[in-house]
C-alpha cells in the first residue's frame, strides 16, 4: 500500500476535513481477490475522496480504481488482462435504516461504530464485484452455436429409441 494512505481511516473526520488519498497496492495484497485471478501479478491504483453533498448533506467517499486483472479466458483457456476502471460514490451510513435516504446514484457503505475504514478493503470489495462470472478475453472467437448432431448421437440422446426398435419387430 502507498506510504501516504493510512491502514485505517476515521471516515467521519476525513469527511469533515474533505481529505483525498491516492495510493497503489500490489494485487498480491488483496487476499480475497486471489481465488478469482489467474495470478497476483500487477498493481492497482486508487483514490479515495471524502466529502459531504452540499445540498443533501450526505457524507460520502468517491472511490476511483484503475487496474488490469489477470484472468483466464474460458474460451481459449489463456491468461489475459481485463482492464478495470471503477468510479463509485459510496454514501456513508451509520445504520441500515439510513440506506433508504441515500440518493439513487449512491451505493451504501455501512461505517462501523468506531468510524474506522480500511481503504484496501473498499478497493478489494469493488474489484471482487468487477470480476466477471465468466471471463472472456476481448476478441476471442465465439464457439459455434449451430451444429448438427449425427444420427448415432440422436439415437443415443433419445432414451426411448430402444423401445422404437422393439416396436418395429
């Protein structure tokens, strides 16, 4: 993690001070993300900007993430880098009842009672959500969808084919 980004931040103090933090972290530090990646090579660049909405007075943190995630293409079974660029506004709430009061463009972030947030946890949460369910490399060839089955395959696929043969006898 970058030297200027603390491991823990007091969210409410950062909102009052309108602080911004820019950092970088190796993908190898994001342990929950490891099982979804082909390997842990690469870096993640991120920024957190704390502020309060001037009209609604909603405390928020703007999270920006840029990285390339190493994945395995499920068509070619080859490693590829998926470019990821995330811009997310997280509305800071103290309890779940406050979530309904957030504007539509805000994603709720429940702040613990002590007010402390781990910046890398926020980054990792967003990256886990950015990983596709089925990773496909851009430009990989689509598998041909239309194919004709042979007569033998059709007869094996029909469980009643044996009964039809008995009926003909």
